[in-house]
């Protein structure tokens, strides 16, 4: 199923047009094409090393493609990177945070970099403190934070300016179930305001619970694109996990094979 060419009635927020990315002799992306409609959550689903993060870094303006185009709201991220970046919030899988400032100082800095008035920034920081249960930890040094706390601060920094487009690379990776649920609820709330999200994940349940459409990516290529229902029908599967396995190839455990025993 190939949905790389968008119907003209759709407003396109994000588009990959024949993206290639090579690192010396390694081909990380090969002819990646897809579009994300305004107001939808679009997922890149694939195993580790499939090329998801490479794709996300291109849209975030961190990596340059070897060829092809990446468009944010019609803006080429290579030709006009500053304008393209002004349209997005970006959460990398491993956020680079400043260890020797507090969470509050980091968010205040992010608001300033985004051109926000200090009063509005302070108001939104207080909102995140309440929503994410940051409490007094907001004033601790980031270097003392757990993985979950770092993700809370990084996510808050990505959305503090209320961007129209949000790019999330493995947003729930390594999080405890409670915060993963909060984060998923925030993502759903974000989309209700006519925003757009491009997110990557290797967790099929996350994609199934959040995404309107999914591109399954494997070995740097798109294997299939569609709604969750379309992918399940295509793969003759009852859920996205088995659809994913059937599409990319692989075996699932049938429960009959025993672990070899040593004596």
C-alpha cells in the first residue's frame, strides 16, 4: 500500500520526498517518501536500526539528507532551515540537556530562544509543574534527574512555544508506565488543537494506541503505509504487532520451543 502521493484536498504538514541518507558505505535511508496530513498523528514504526531516528533528525534539521527533500509546512528544511525549525517542536530520543542548570532555568531558556515573553514562559512552566508533578525537582540541577524527569523536562521544552508541528523520536522509550500514560495523554491533547505529530517508535502498542496512520520502515526502506486497520488487513493479522512481523518478515514464538537446558 503506497500513500506517498497526497490527495490535493489534504493540507500537508510534513512531507518526505525521495529521501536518501548514506553514512560512508552504509545506506541508512533509501527512497523514503510519505506525507503527514495536518491534524494527524503519523507514526514511523520499525525495529531498532531501521532508519527511524535518521529520518527524524533530518526533519529536525540535525542531519542533512544525501538526496531528496524534507518539507515542513511546505518549507524545505535544507534550503530554509531556520524558518522550518521555527514551525516545530522536536524531542530526540536522547535529549541533550544542560547538566548544571535547573529544569526551570532550562525551560525559561527555551522560552527565550523561542522569542516568548517572560510572563508567558513563566505561566507555562507553572502549568508543566502541575501537570507533570515536577514539584520542587523543577529547581534541582538537571544532572541529578532520572531518565523520566529528563524526558518530562525535554518534552516540556519541545512544546513550550505551542508549535503547530511536533516531532517525537521514541517518546516513551525507557519511561515507567505512569509517565508513559501521562505523555500519551498529552500527545492526544496536543492533537485536539489542530496540531500535527510525526513520531517514531519500535513499540507496536504505542503506535496502535496513538497513530492515525503508520509507515512501517525496515532496513532504511518503507515496507508499507496505511491506517492501523489497513495494515492489519494487508498482513492478515489481528493486531499491529503481528501485522508488523508479517510485513517486515520474522518469526514469533509459538510457545512450544523450550529454552535449551545445560547439565
